[in-house]
């Protein structure tokens, strides 16, 4: 499958390094100026937008327009590492530091292409019309009609108008399926006529498998392939609330991921949200713990690690969603948690720290734990 990328840079050396790397990942790049990029984004759908921040104002405008066009994976080309926080604030999901090298570009784009595939798969929808029961948190149940469905959410027409970011529960059964779906969800967007986009936030693995099975027999065409997991990951810090993973291919902040841990014939998974991303080095992940199943996943993850001292487990990370702005349901849950977890506090308060400052705080926590356990 060929993916479309927009490359905005005046740097010929950067272009020459990127061209073969993009081709290797089946990204067909169209190069243009900042001004032309704004026009192209209104005329064509791109899977990735790669922009040189030699001109920060123009680059930010391009990312702003890319964001308005939908969930596009954005990559910033940057000279000064000290400006990385401002570039993330401008809308970058990934950062490639200049001067570029092919190995570094490949490591970053490996994570980017995994997210692109996940976004393609998430947006793959199958039209269907069945009844759905909806209940807004703290409200009464209402009737609705399910209009189409994807692996990550659905479009519904409800008897009453819903509101963006509202937490709701949804119950429905798909045609020719015996599985009764029950999902805690959130409203991603809503129109005054009652039509809304709903995103699942805690589908069980059984529900996900049932949905995939239903797609395989009812979709007019097969959905895009599942993204490949990012391997070569090393877990360096762990708590009940989160962890830090060193990898050359970290995922963007606020993206939802699945950690897969394997030791011999035992394998466990844990869901999480990336809270801090250090380009080309690693990422800090907050474990999802909103539901009993998610809390059980985290317990299994930790027990497998602590129960086999001296064993080096295989760790891989797969993206589940490229999430949007702050203020999502996951952020709301996180803000109201109240327990003593220094690592989780560091992950949530990282924005005031540069990469080296953050890593220094991480090292201090490790040393404190070593003294406490000695």
C-alpha cells in the first residue's frame, strides 16, 4: 500500500537523505514550498506531513492546516534541540534532528508508519443500521441508530443531541453476530441534528476480536493491514502507574499504545498513553487503569517482570490511536487519580523539563529506590 507524504523544505541535503528512506516505507513524497503546502493541503489528503522548521512561523501554519484536515501524522525537521518543546506545541508528532542521517530517519519513520497504518485502519468504516442504546454519564438511557462502525468507534444518530467530550456507554448487537457489545465511550464530535462520532475507550479484547471477525465477513473490502510493533525496546523504569521505555522509535505524546511483554512461553499486554516523548531516545508511558480489565493487565505486566529476576523479557510496543488535543476522557481520568507514585508524577509534569532535566530526575528516582531497597 502506498501512502502519501507532503515534504516541505528548502534543504536539498535533507531531501536527498529523506527520499530513499521515505520510498523504503512506501511513502510517496511530494516536495513543495511553505506557501504551496497550504494550497495542497486543501486539495489532497496526505497521510504524513514533514515540515522543516527553519521558518518556524510558516512551518507552524502548515501544521495548523494539516491538523484541520484530519488525523495526519506530522514530522518536524529541526536544527536546535532546545526548541523541541515549542515544536511539539506547534503540532509535531515526531521530530527529526538535522543534519539528518538515514539510520535516525528510519528509526523515527518506523514509528510514524506504524501510526499511519493504525490511522488508516481506524478510519476504515462499514455502513450498518442497527439500534443502539446510549447512556450519558449521570443521565438516562436513550435510543439511537448505529450508522457505521470502525475498530475504534462509530457514527450514531441519537434521539437527543450529544456533546463533544461527553462520557457515554453504548450497547448494541451487530447483524448476524451473537456478541453483545457494551462499551464505555466518549463523544468525539456532534451535530445539532443528533448525529455524533463516538470513540470507544475500553473495548475488551473479546469485543475487539468479535469486531474484527465481523469485519472480515461484512466489510465490502478488507481493512488495511495491522501496524507492525516497534521492537528493540528496553524497559528502564517501572511503577504501578507507568513506565519509561528506551527506544529509537518512540511514539508521540498522547498517543495510545499497547505494550507487549514476553518471557519464554508467557506473554502479557498492558495499554497505556504516552505522556512524554524524547525523539530518538525513549518515551514515558502512563498505564491505562480506568477499567478492571486494564488494572488486571497492569498487575500481570508487573508480576511477570518482578516474578522472574535476572530474566530479560522481550518488549514491543504497538500504536492503538493517535489521539487529539488535551481534555480527552483519558486526561480527565488522569487528573483525578490520587495516589503516591513519583514516576507517574514525573511523567505528568514533564512539560516544564527539558530532556536532560527529565532524565536526571529519572536517575534520581532510581537511586532513591535503590537506597530504599538496600
